[in-house]
């Protein structure tokens, strides 16, 4: 690897993948190696630049790290990423443009894009192949057996958690995560989640609702322990079919037939092995009518993981908050209404809350919606301290 120290003695950036970041231990294409030999990713050095650190974050050896260079490189990366996301799909082939908003829906506070511009997967664009591959793989591999395997892998019982960290530490790690399944935004996770939380706050909802908006996508932290075989790689071109994307109930008839609101790429359902199992391909499948939404297995992703994580840590949210976390990606349920025959009467209350939450989750995804993370963070740290303080099990 070439030296990363310029002629003026300042550390410089180089595209490299031969060293993990010395702070978060993750690989990154854009890294800085200091005179002391330690290398750091852009996300971690962004924190250094923000505080004008003049020494290595690991060994404290002095250096001439140029904050302006770092900021410039980070801005350039975000510009390139945003260009990569432009024209991205925002729904599925044949799906209506606005699946949850009424025809004359008003914009939310902080919403810059038009409502009709969300979830329209028909558009021709350079990412269409990536999005289609994501849902093809998801529909192919998310079987009952796979979902049960992932529940076992991410079990929290008897001290089986994978690490301990605070919510803020989790957000720092997620700065390295690139979501290839979300077509509506190319911003860091913390920015989108603050967009959601701030819109909820502006609407006058209680603080626990605001916290859900802040943390709802944190389950994507699973990529730290995932692998390509399980569809959990945290790169833009890696398989992520068990991290993000619309989820459906496994163990009964898969989304199929004509396109309908909330159902993405139904043509891929025939690729799923469970679709050929007579015990699993009927409307009820392995479930009893009216068994209740909480007794169904959904395709595995960040929603279920975060729900289990919050439960294991005793997070003090009302049931509505847990329902928002667990089911916000279940579009075939809350928008497509495919599983009404499996619901209990009380599930309609959960449905109401999830739909309310998704209005904020979906329609605040906007790169023109400016968020000042440093200014807002103290308020949300207060909510974290109230509901889920300290080091948590992950």
C-alpha cells in the first residue's frame, strides 16, 4: 500500500481495502492511514474532523490530519452515492404510486418530495437491476426453514447476545452501512431516522413515538454478524435480502397474481420452494384462521431483529411502539391486506398505529430535508436515556 502522508506532512486519503478501520474494525474503500500506521474509515474520521483532533484516535500519536480534506472527501463520497441513487425505484412493477397516502395527501412537515414520487418501482433507471435482484433473492430464499434458522441465530436467551453497545454507538457503526433495498434516500441512516423522528415530533405525537422514529431501522446492525449466504452484507452491491425490503408472512400463500398496493414483484414468488409445498401454499398454510398477527412468521429482516432486541433489553415502549418496529416493513399486511383472515380483532388497533407510523417513515425520506444532527442529538439522547439507557445487548 502506498504511503498516505503527503509532501506537506498531512495525512491524505486513498482508495484501499487492505486494512480494517482501527476504531470500528470494518473494511471501507476510503481510508486514511496516519504516520503511526493506524487506518480509519471515513465515518470514524468524520468524528475526528468534527473535533479537529490533532492526534491518532487509537494511540494518540500526533499528526497533521486536515479536517478540511476529510470533509471534502466525505462530501464527495456522499455526492457520488446520491448520484448512484438518483432515479431509484420507489415501489414495485405494477404497484400504485402512493400506497398509503390518500389521493390528495398533504405533505408532512419536513417533506420536500411530492407524495406521488415515493414507491414507484416501474421507472427505468440504472439501479433497476439491483432492486429486482434484491427482491428476487429475497422471495427465493426467505422460506419457513430460513426464517426459523435466523430466529435461532439471533436468539437473545441465556446470554447469547453478540455484543454490548449504546444506541449512539450503534448509530456510529451504521454510518458504514449502505442500504441497497431503499430506493427513496441516499442519506446516512442517522439522518433518515432523525427526519422520521422530527416529523413525528412536529405532528405532536408522544415522545415514545418519536423514539420509535429514531430507532426503527437500527436492526440493520445485523450486517456486522451476517454473511452473503444469509443475505446480510452491508455494502451497496452485496446481498441484503435478510436485512431490508418489504416483508411477508412465510408458511402460507406468497404474494402472487395481479399487482396490488403493497405487493412488490409478485412474479418472483414462484421461485420460493415453499410455494410448491401443499402444506404451506394455501391462504392459511400452517396457521389457523384468526390466530393473530403476533403468531405469524414474517420474512426475516431488521424489523424482527430490532423487536427481539428491544424485548430482550426491557425497552419501556407501549405495545403500539413494538408493533411499529416489528411490522413497518410488512406492506402485504398493512397495505396489501393479504392477511386479514389471520388477524385477531385487536390486531386492527396495531394496524392503525403501523399505518400512522409509516406515513412518517416513508414520506420524510428526502435528501432536500436538511437535518442538523449535532443540534438535535441532545434532545433524542434524552429520550434514549429515558426508554433504553446505557449499554444494551445486541
